[in-house]
């Protein structure tokens, strides 16, 4: 993935800093590369690579117990991995902020991505997570700001979904 | 050989708890901690099986000057076993993990666990990159275990092989938001909770 401006990563990074988020947990995705690179280069932001996305929910809960704000970044295919974990912030009414880059939507080159891609919003909603889906790169920052306020202001679980049309599609040579 | 009494082992470890923050896994670890060291600095877990170590890791990152101790069972640990590699990669000096290994799912009817036969959790920890591990089978080793968990530079993981619970469960609060409020007030001060 090139490092050219995607129209949202820089703004989201600015909001991460502004919100005092100092911990990023992630199973990476191509669409998150630019943002994760910015976070990795910042000496005040710690990026934790996970073995499964669910760990990010636990790390985020523990960090909140200790006074640190965190963000879980994942590809939409990881949504299925975190259902068990989402019971924790729901039970505790504690913040759970997520940024999800979508696969399995229009333009997807890999049909294996469709089942999870189609289920993402309903899975999140079933677990009480509010979804804000940005279908244009200009919407990402405003949704992210709203999500930060809901998570850390109201103790909610919130996922900002970035639609595949914003990220671009992996075409698999088609 | 007489099997270790899990609640007595935990009580002995926590005789010199100091200001350690403790995250007990759901089930008997939760009840034992409540029985032997009921404090505001206990982050009782009631769900999200497999996430006790990640919760301890997040806490250890947020509170680098406090010892953070995860106490959990073998079944709970197995469900989140990949998190040991995340702990090793982050290498928090203040994080200790105690796996209270009864080799069964006692909470659900004492069904045989994976560690009863082929799985060695301390070996998995070593292979995950946690370089300091300890396995304890008898009472003579518990004093050293306490020192290992509370004094040794982390990350460390110990397995205590124990018998079935000899004591009745006692239950901490099930008020999820209350657990968070109480814990944060104790650690961060009332105004930040």
C-alpha cells in the first residue's frame, strides 16, 4: 500500500492524539496501514499487535481500569472473533472504541469475504455496539469524533466502519 | 502426595500482597481471591472467558509502576492461550500470571481439562517467549512462588498444580459498572473514576 494521502488517516490520527488515546491494539489490515504507521512513529502511542482481535477488547478494558484510553483497529473479518469479548465492556458499561476497515462489500474480489462482511453490522448491533459507517472518506473523521465522545464520555461500545469503497478493493488480479 | 489446596496457596502468596493490582479469571479464581484478599484493587471478571490475561496486560501497560497479578484457571488460560505471545512481545516488567491448574472444568461439573493429559501451560508460555516460568506441585515451594510472582521482574508465569476446591465458593459483587468504578477510584483517585 502506498503512503499517499487517503483522505482520512491523518485526520483520525489527529483525533487520536486530541482524545488522549495512547494505546492502539490491532490485527492489521491493508486499509489501516497508513494510520498504524503514524501511530507507530509517535513516541507517545503504543501499538500492540494481537494474536486475535478479541484480545484487544480485554486489553482495552484493562487499560481503562488503569486510566488509559485505547483504540482497537481491525479488519471486518475479525468481527466474528470478538463477540465473546464484547460481553465484557457491555457488562461493565466501560468504553470500547473500534475502527473497522470493511471487506466483503461491493467490489470485493474474494467471495470468501462476503459471509462475514455482510454480518458485521448485525453482529455488532446484537452485542450492543453502535456502528457508524463512513461511505465517503470525508465522513470518517466526524464519525470518529462522535465515537470517541460516545465511548469515553458515555461508556459505550462503538465501532466506526470504513466502507470498502473508501478503502479500495483487493482485486486478486481480476 | 497431598494435593495443594488452591485457596490456601493463594492466601499464602498474597500474605505480602503490597499494592499489587489483581485480575482474577471467571470462576473459582474469582471466588478464591474474594475469600482471601477482598480489596478494591481486585478487577473481578465474570465473563469474556479467555480475556483475563489481556485485561491484566492492558492494566500493566496503564499502570507500569504497580505490580499486576493475573490469577486464573487452566481452562480460562487455554481459551486465551495466544495472549501469552502478546504478553511476551510487550514484555511488561510488572506483569505476573498465576495459572491455578486443577486439570478440570470444576465450575461446570469437574470435566477433564486439557492440562490433565497432554498440555503443559508453562511450556507453552516458554514457547510463546515468556522466559521466566515456574511449576509448583507441593507446599514447600509456595513461599518461592510468592516471591516469584510478586518480586521477580516480569513478565513471569507460574503454574500451580492444585486439587479440587476444598472450600465453598464465596461470590464477589456482580455489579459490572460498580467493579470498574471501585477499581478506578482505588487506583486513579475518586475524582478520576
